[in-house]
């Protein structure tokens, strides 16, 4: 996979999940049997439909979520991404999280498997 293609897909991924939320566009980035681990250590989410439900559940608690991509490193059909996110909940609470995502692409340039690493305890405290 070309680095420019990976960058385009990753930028779209973060844009449609947070900056300009569009669940339909987000799930279309995945292969039909794609897997999302968000975050790693929680049960993997399998398939577009389940990934869409996961995203919609998060959107119900978040007023605004802005993500900034800090770095993308592509090697073969995988990319590592360092990112930061600013979250405002519907209850008015704010947090900043930093994360690293590992993106694996298939032959059609769809996301086959995404693994997100970040401090989930910050998010859980907001949603409890």
C-alpha cells in the first residue's frame, strides 16, 4: 500500500469518527468482516454493523470530539498512527487523551483490523 493512500484513509477515519461524525462513512472504511479493537484489551468488534453500533453508542455521550493526527508511519499494508483527542461530553466535562492506532489494510484498501491504544480509564470516568 502506498503511504499516500494509507494517509488518506486514516485521515478520513479520524475525521468521520470525530471531527465531522458520519457513522455510515466510518463503517464503509472497513472491510465487511473488519475488526475494531477500541481500545485494545476490550472485546474486539467484528463487522461493519457492530462497529456502527459501537460508534453510535459513543456519539450519544459525546458533544464534541476533535482528533489531531500527530504522526503516521506506514510499512507494507500496515500503519501506526500517533494521535491526540479533545473530548467534550454532553454533561460538559472535558478531557484530552493521547493514543496510538495500528491500522491493517486489505487488498482493496479497506480496513481489515484496527487496534487503538489509549488510557481508557479517563473515558470510563466520564461515562460512569
